[in-house]
C-alpha cells in the first residue's frame, strides 16, 4: 500500500492548498453575508494523512468530544467532507454566527441550525471551488450535524477501506472577536485519491505550463 | 406545463411544501400548488420571473447566493428559519405568517443545471418551541435574573456561558463580557476556586460552601461564598455556581480582629513599658545625679573661689593690723614715747592670733592638720568656752548646759572639739533668729552592736555630746547634705558651709561619729559621739597657761630657721625662758655648729630649710649627739602625720604657734631629757600621733 504522502507530491499539495484557500475565501464571503460581520478564515496547513494518523491528531485535543458538520459528495471523486471542532467550542461558534446577547438556552437551541448552516456554507465553499477548478462536477449533499469522536467520524457507513486517506485541512475561523480553530477532513477512498491526483496535475499543467511538469517528473 | 412530466407535476402539486425550480438564469420554471397558495402568486404569474421580481422588498440575498452556488458549483444549501426569520413573505391558510425553512439544491436532468428550492412549513414547531421557551424563561427569569446572588453557568471547559445581572454588578463586567471568559480568571483565590470547581464537577450535589476571593474589573477585591452544582443538557455538562456576597461580614470580622489586635498590642506595649520603666527611672536618676554632681562641682569651684578670695581678704586685714601696729610702735619707740606702746603690741598680737586661728581652721578642713589628740574632759572643755559661747550667741537665746556626772574621758584634739562646739552653737543661734533655747548636754553611753550600726561605729563605750536648739529645724533634704563641704543654707557671706564638714572630718578621724536629729518646726539636735578613753587625764599645762615657763638651768638651744622674723621671735622667747639660744640660718651652718664641741641641749629646727631638709640636719646631728632632743617646726603640716617620720626623741610643733605654746613644749622636752632611755615615752601634753 502506498503511503498517502507519496500520492501527492509537494507541488500537487501546494496546488491543492491553493485551491483550498480559494475555496475558503469564497466561503468567507458567503459567511459574511450570513452573519453580517467581518469573517476571516485562514488555512494554516493542508496535509494528506492516513486515517489512523488523522484520528490521532483529533484525539490529541484534550477535550475529545467533537462536533462535526457532515456532507457527502459524489461524482468523479467520492467521499465525505467533515467540518470538525471541539464540542466545547461549538457554542462559541454559534454565538459568533448569531451574535447578540442571546441567553444560553437559546444559543443551545440554535446550535444545530447554526452549525448546520455554517458548516454547510464552509464546506460548500471548499468543495465547490475545488471541484470547479478541477473542472469536475460533484454532487454535494445537505449538511448533517453529528457529535462524537474522531474514530466515529471516520467510520461512518459505508465503512472506509483500509488505507483510506484523509485530506486534512487546518482551518481558523475568526468572527466577532471570537477565534475558533477546527479542521476540515475530506475522506477519500484510494481510487478517488488517485483521481484527485490526476485532476490536480491537470490543473497544474493548465496553470503553470509544461515546464513545471517536466522539472517535477516522478 | 410540459405534458411528459404529468405524473411528476401531480405529485409535486400534492406535496405539503413549496417546490420551485429555477433555470440557469434564475428564472422560475416550476411553481407548485403549495407555493401558489402560500405566496398568493399563481404558477402562471410566477413562470419566467426572478424571485426578486416576484417578491420585491424581501431580503432574499442568502437565497440568491445559494442559488448561484447551486448553479455554479453544484452545492446544496440549507437556510433555516431559526437563523433567518424572514425570507419569503408567505401566509398560512388562516392568513397567519408562515414560518419556513429553505433548502436550495442543484438538479441535473439532462437539460442542463437547474436549481430546486424546497420550502418547508415550520410554523407549528416554531410556535411550540417559542411557547416552551417563554415558559422556561419566565420560570428562569424569576429566579436567575432577579437573584441577588451571582449566578454563573460554566461549561466543562471552565468557560462562562451565562451570567446573571447580579454577576455583572458584582464583577463590574457586563453580562456579555462575562460570557466567554474563563471563570477561573475572575478569582484571586485560585486554590479555593479550583476546589469549588472540582467538587461541583465530581458530584451532583452541593458539598460545602467555600470562601473565594474575586477580583473585579476595577481591580478591587470582593469576598464571596461559593457553592456549585453540576447538571447536563444532552451530552453537555455544565456547572452552575452561586456566589454570595460576604464583604460586609468580612469587614466586620476584620474590624473585630483589628480591634482585638489593637488591644493585644496595647497590652503588650504596656507590659514592655513596665519592664523598662524601672530601668528608665534608674537611667534617669543616674543622669540627674551626674548632672547634680557636675553642678555641685561647679558650685564647689565657685565656692572655693569665693573662699580663697575671702581668706585673702581676711589675711590682708590681719596683716594690716599687725604691720600697722608695728609701724606705730616703731615710731613711738623712736620718739621715745614708750608709755603707749602696750596698746599697739596687744593689737598686733591679737591680729596675729586671729590669723593663726584662721590658718588652723583651714588646715583642719583640708585634713592636713596633724591632730593633737589628748585625753579630754568634755565637761571641762565646754565650761572653758562657756564665756565665749554666751558672748557669741547673744542675749535672745538662753544657754543651758547639762553636763553628765562622772563623764568618761575621750581622746581627741581639744582645739577641734572646741571649734566644733562653737560652730554648732553658731548654727543653733542662726536657726533661732527670734530667740530660743540652746542646750548643750553630755552623757555616757554604751552602744550595742545594733546601736553602733546606726551610728556607723564599733560597739562599745562612748561619750555623747548634744547641741540642741529650738529653731526652725531642717528638712530631710538639708539633713542629707548638711555635712557636704560648701553646703550651706545661709546667705552668701554668712557662712562658708565648711563648719559641719570639718566637724564631720574631725569626729571621724577620732573614731567617733556625728548625727543630725531634726524636724521642721521642732528644732535640731546635733549629736557627737566619741570613744571613751580609758586612761587618766593628767593635769597638764594647757596651751594657754602662761605661768611657769621659765627654766633656771640655762640650757643651750640651737635654733635653725631661715626666716629672720621667726628666728628672732623664737630666740627672744628662749631668752625670756632663761635658755641660751644659738642661731643658724641654714642647714650647713647648723651642721657646723652641731659638728663642733659646743654643748647643745635642744635642737629646734625648721623642716623646710633652704639647703638641707631639717630632718636631715637632725639625723646628722644625732649621729654625733645621740640623745639630742629635736623639736621640728613646720608651717606645712603634710609631713607631720605618722610615727614613721618621727624617730625617738623627735617632736614637732606647727606654725603658727604662740610663744606660750613654744615655751611649754621646750620646757617639756628639756624636762624629760634625763628620763629618756632611747625609747619614746609619753609625757603629759606632748603626744604626737
């Protein structure tokens, strides 16, 4: 089995990171529309990890209870996208999004909707932009909010094959003076990852021209 | 409607929910029956229009964004009523506002991308939620919002999720500022807070209340009593903490502790003060005494100055008397007027005598006078000065003399005792300016060891001499200092303050003691005790005895004296007495005479000769004339005291001396010559100590 990191070389990862950033900035625009406040989304890091590695990263967080917004995508590449952050921060996120001085109960009541909508916008932004630039179309589902731990998130039906890789995106979400750190994890099976690789190299070729490809011949 | 989709449309128009399909230009292609009813817009009217055209004035930005996203990137979007309270203006069948959620999804059906908008009625659910919430809020508000205590709800991470108005008031932050803060950051007493937290998280019930210290936004401290309990909502765990303000109680405790502390500190300070008080009193007393001493020293110096001035003055007068008389005498004799010379001679002699007495007193005071102790009968002595006493004390004061019968003898310097009696009488007189009674008593007394202790003498037999007056008396402070030299209560010029101190010195030297018994307003009694003398009083010639000074034997007396006047006088006296005087002016010439074969029966020599010390002359003389009696003359009595100085056969007489005294001494010495065997014997009236 190939280790995931070798499936995308440095250039490909860079290109993907660029696409993610693009997607995230689009999402920020949409979010701003939603919250009527300045939204700053930053992506400090993008990595391709094995499933186990991804789980351990999520488990490093002392508070292991997580909340995720889950969307499925189908098409040339198939998989799940999850916006994940610590459950304890979720209420922060809700407050950031709905603003105002709503009492705790109302915040908690709105939690499901707020997370769903926010996650929806973010994931749509990322996935949609990536798919668009890779000249592919993906069918993306409506969001679902789930609570649990990393392992559970990565074991959703249908179960992933061993060796499935995770495109792991670190994301920073800042709105209304609140800073929330989370992750976007895209779970892809092997074939989908290979397809993604092809799509990315085509993209690179398209943008950078022949020189980049020849100099980076594997 | 396209006929091929007939069955689709039938379903579409039966569904309880709005379904709208937009083409790639965002124009309506499908508008189902539910949507027509809810919006009031028929399908025919809706077709080909944009949503903005159909619903002008509605805020459809999010919807349109979602539509764009669906058409461009194939994404589905959910827009909830909860977060977006007003989207489409729709009404229920009873004309109430229709609350709805919206989802926007892409459709691909072979004809290109289209967008499906699905609208769901959530009115009922929303209303129910709203009702429940209001119910809950009402109950909740009743307690939390109006509670005087701080109520904080804190999530598992320790972050404040809820703060009531009391919390805002207590901490100085607005409720909104408090939410999102770490609860622990509000407290100064980290350990106390951690304990509250730990207990609350671990158990469900409230354990015990703990005191915590909070820090307000303005930095001030607040004391609170905390209790917390944990509860859960779904999978979430929360801790609600109630904090009661105990600042007043604390302030009261602190005030009490402080006043207790003050009381304790005061008591401690007092105790310390007591401890050091004695020391400080002692220190102060020492300081005062030193200051007194210094003052006294200064006073003494001043007094000495006055005294020496006074003495010089007196001496001048006396000398004047002498020289004046002699001058006149000279003139008279030169003029042959011998008849009147008696007066001047008497005058000169009297002056000289007074001067001698003064010198005597001074020397006695300086304790350099060699005392000449002899057996003395005090009664006789007092009787002999009675005349003088009466004259001295005047007529206003009655003099009573109470001598004891069979009074024991004492051994002392008679002159000094006389002076003592005179001095005490003068003091008594001065204490009775308006008259009174002066009593002089004598008595025998045996002092037991306890009595003797009071007198500060050895136990034994003593003779008491008391001089009592009925005068003003002396207060205790004056009594204490009465014997101090220069201490006097008399005005300047009226007393030197030396009298009592001299008496004290003389009495102590005689192994006796003197005490003052006095009470203010009742008079004083000065008492002298002197040790009993167990020997005999030999009736001897007193120094004043004028008779029987002549001798018939014509002994040769060598007079060695460098001062002409003195030598002259001595020689004259000797001639008068019938002796044959020889003269020498200094030691050398004396030795020449002594070395010759000239008969010499007595050597009278001044101790202070210009060349050789008189003593040396005597010693040298005695090497050749073994039994030669020697009479030393000295004006400076320092060398006089002590047996060691005088060998056998040597005696001493101090200047100034009257001629009678000289004559008596010479006679005695010569008279005892045959009885001398080489060891000193005691003969009447010539004892030297």
